[in-house]
C-alpha cells in the first residue's frame, strides 16, 4: 500500500510540475533550455552553518502526532538483526545486516534512509546492492513511524534520529568509523543531505530523488497536514538542503530521474551554491523516474564511495 501511495504522490508532483512548467522554466538557470515540469526554487539560500543554526532553532509543531503512514513494524527477514537505538528520550528500531562470519578487519558501512513515512520490507530490498558490495548496512526507522513513539516533524527532528542512528552504527565492533556513508531515497534522500550538513560523521553522502526545497515539497508533493507553522519561512528553510548548501561536511552526490523535472532547478541551485563555497557536491540526472532510475543510481553511489577510498580520495 505504501509503495502505491508514494508512487501516486510522485505522479502528483510531476503533473503539478507540468502545470507550473512555464513559471519554472522562466526562472531557469542561464544556458538551460526550457523544459516542461520545471519548478522554480522558493526557499532562500543562507550563508550560515546548518549545524550551528540547529543549535539555536527549535521547530514549533502545530500538529503533534504520528507520521502520515500508519503502517505497523514489519517482520524482519532471515539474516537481519533488529536492534534499537536511542535518540534523545526515544528508543527507535533499526534493521542491520551483520557479517555472517567473524570479520578480520573493520568494514565500511552504509546508513540507508528509507523513503516515504514508514519503513517496509521493500526498503530493505532497495539497499541489497550495498550489502552485496561488502558494506555493513543499517536502516533506521524514525520517530512517529511504524507506530513508534515520538512526534512526526517532517524533516527536522528526524535529522536527530539519523545522527543518533549513525552513532549507533559506528559502535558496531566490525564497522570502520572512518568509512561510514549515508544514503537515502526520496524522503530519505532529503534526510541524507541534511545529515551531511549537520554532522562531520560521514565519509560521503548520496541522495536518490531527495527534495532540496521543502516549500516546493509541501506545496506540491506532501499530502498530509504540515505539522509546523506553514506561514513561517524559517521552518521551511531549516528543512531544506538548498537553504544551507554551503554546509556540506563531506563529499556528496545527488541523483534524480530524468522524469523528475520538479527537482531539477532546486538541485542545480543547491549544487552551484555548495560548489561556490568549496564543497565537493555534484548532481546527475539519471534515466528514469522516482523508482526506475534507482538501479543505475545505486551503481553510481557505490562507485562514488569506492572512489573516496582510493589513494588520494577526498575525506
């Protein structure tokens, strides 16, 4: 059911992007041809550091409750260890694939952040390529999801959950803490970008179809009630990677499908701002849509991570 809902949401934002295509194309970057479905960025780009801003900003939730998708926690398949990790006063569930034999050396690890607003078995299947490539993989759930405690905040307090999950993964005895990567799809891609700005924990970050601009996301792609003050510009900025594009603490790659034009202008603006500040951030459009582009995106992500570990790779 969740995959159907998420697919419909993706179709909805694509259709709305087409409706607003002329507006978005008019605001396109210099040298780019007009394209149907483009949506102009809305949030401002700030010069400050995201982690510093988070220390002084406190989101004001008008709606305190669970995430929009009321799925229960799925049963873990064979070979998965279910653990809990602390995030503030909460204890949240994560799945991890530990080495089947005693590791003779510490292994690189991927923190994989699921899409949608609940975790399901297909999210675990989605990160199989990383496990097959020798990475220890952990997929956390977040506050308010899958009938867990905590208030859903739509990309703000969930960043604390991501960083807490990263700390928990780094404590696994067979994980190389210097080779910890964060990857996410869709909503998880947005969180991956924000986490890479909020912490120096990660060696690299990859987003698959994440949203750089939450003003756009809430206007065109989010079906539930916005849990924060929808008139407060600052609330959107603190949830938008575009607003703090100069804050990346690790190399990052941002992938999105050729059939997702609504991401194009905000992603390109985010990357341009990041690179102008000296951050190693690149974006690429991959043939396909929100899901069909994933196969190639995973291949590129793994190659990117391996490039960081070669002699001369960026820290």
